C-alpha cells in the first residue's frame, strides 16, 4: 500500500517508509492511498473469527506485501496477547476495557504493533534508529514497554515534570536498557515542541535516524481499528444501531475507528468526548478549527491543544463539514463533572472508571438522551490505578494494584532533567 502526505508536498511512500519516517518530509501526516471495504459478510459473521483473524483482515491491505503473511500474523498475535472485554454498565451502555495490556492503557496495542513492524524492517540493517517521543502520560509507558528489547532501536521519551501520575512516571523511567527518560521542566506542549524541533534539526538528523511513536505514525494509528471490531463482535444484540464514544486528545483513537467504519464496520455515529481542551467541540459548533493552548486537567492524556490527527478525520470526510457533522458529535466536560461521574458510576453500577473513561461515558450519555434508539460503547482507555490520586479521594476506597503495576512501583526512577532544547540536542548527539 502507498501512503501520501496530507500536506501534498512530499513523495508518495511505501508502508515501510511511512513507518520509518513517522512524519512526511513536508511535515504532513501520512494517509493511505486507497481504502477498500471488506465484505459485509465478514462483519455479519464476525463471531466466527478470532481476534487475531479480525485484526489481520483489517490491517492487511495497509501493509500490503511489505511484511510476509506469516510474519504479519505473528506480529498481530504478539501484539494482541491480552483481552478486550466489553462490560455492560447500564441498559445500552457498555464499557470496552482497553487496559489489560502491559502498561494498562489502550496505547499498548499501537505501540506493540509499531515496535514489531520496526523490528521486522530493521532486522537486516546495521544502523540504529532512535524513537523520539513526547508524552502527556500514557504514550511514554506504552512505547517504553513496547520497544523494550527491540534490536537496533533506542527510545528517548520526554515527559513534563510533575504533570504525569506516579504510576505513569514509574512506567517510563524504570525499564532501563535502550529506554531513556528525559524529565522536562515545562508542559506537554513544551515537550512536543522540542521533539518537533529535533526532527527539523539537520545537525541531528544528519547523524541520527529519528522516528516518532506518537499516533501520527501509521503503524501506531491503524492497529487501533482492531478493538472497534472486537467490541462489535462481543455485542450479543446488534438490532440497535451502535455508537462509539471515545475520550479524545490527539484524536488518533477515534480516527482509527473512522477507518474501521470506512472498511465497513457498522458504526452509526461517533462521539469525541473531551475535557476542557475543547478545540474540536468548538469546531463542531462553528466550523472553525482554532488551536488553543492546552490546559491541565485530571484526564491528563487528553490535555492537547492542537490534536494532530484531526486533519486525518477531515480527510476521511473529504474536508466536508456537513459530512463530518453527520458522522461525529463532540462534547467537552469539566473536571468536576468528571469526578461526579466517577462517583455516580461507582455508586450505581459498582464499576470504577478512570477519568478518561468517565469523560467517554459522559459523552455517550449526553448523546443517548436524544437517541434512545441506539446503543453505545465508551472506551475505558486506562486502568483507574493509573490515576489513584484522582480516583481514591472520589470513591473513598483503595484500588488494588494489578501485577503489571506492582512490578514497576518498587523500581527506581532514572531520568535526566532538562529544561531547554539545547540540552536535548546535546543528549541526542553525545
Ligand atoms: C492517549 C490517551 C487518550 C487520548 O487518545 P487520543 O488517541 O490521543 O485521542 C485517552 N485516554 C487515555 C487513557 C490515553 O492514554
């Protein structure tokens, strides 16, 4: 499959090149040249397929013949080595738990798939590749875990000091080996800016081959289609149309769902639920896309002021605002609303959501109020234990540490503090 840049000023590339480059030389995001729907039969009979088979069907056209079938199936099997349970919380309201992977957030799927693709492409190469990534919380841990032990790949993670949770910090600073953590005095936006500057800095890129592991990378973005289909497969009664509510920050996850819809997965509508970082809800009201400075919230993985993947969404719907409005609604919620919701879901359904999942639930409920003929799935994008300091005071109960988390909490944090770009550059070039 060929990929082109959404800025239209860069050469068309193969899947491999798109994965290795991360972003196109004209700074555009890569997008597949064509999207061929799967047969309607496949989706109607989806319960006859295993998760691995479903994933293979969804991804194969995008990889093309660049990874042999047997190897691609191995990569998928390795990536999806955990469960994706769908839990009924209330009538017509389901939670898709995406936190059963090694770092307990949905990003495990994309990070693991991407790491294994890069490892495949890199296996006969002698030069090292450096994955440089900024994280607002969960990306760092997922990328660190996904790439640990991958031959020929160094990982450098930038995170904003004091703005990620304790568990998140442990996950990205304790693995060692080829994983290096840089603790940045500043915000996520500052980390992101430094990464972007490094990608444009010829003194660095002449010497080091850099790639990104944010959801702009097609190998991290596209596998996120898988679990939309896993959710559909688990719904026993599909007589009511299905909507998905996705807690959104960089809009990679929801945009992957729209790709699954393009492939034929029957999704009636999408809800992008955000915290007070409401660039997209504003856009849906006015038709104007105006980036804002990001604000810090209790759902920190969504503190994004200029969602990178929104341009892909616009592209899927031919840059037609009316078409986007038909497919997507977007609502914004405050931290107080989020806390109240965590408590009410806990009281009414004996179910603990993390702050991101709670925002997704709020979006879903708001939409269902006027659309009682639909049933809805919200994504529980991270395990509540990752946000202990928010959840425990709200529900007034201790959350038990799962084994994946216990494993990292005792390990010692190793991170280098930096506060400007020159320090990052020195670090990369040393
Ligand atoms: C990254 C993340 C999000 C936002 O996902 P996007 O693909 O950036 O929209 C939501 N919830 C959690 C827990 C995350 O880690």
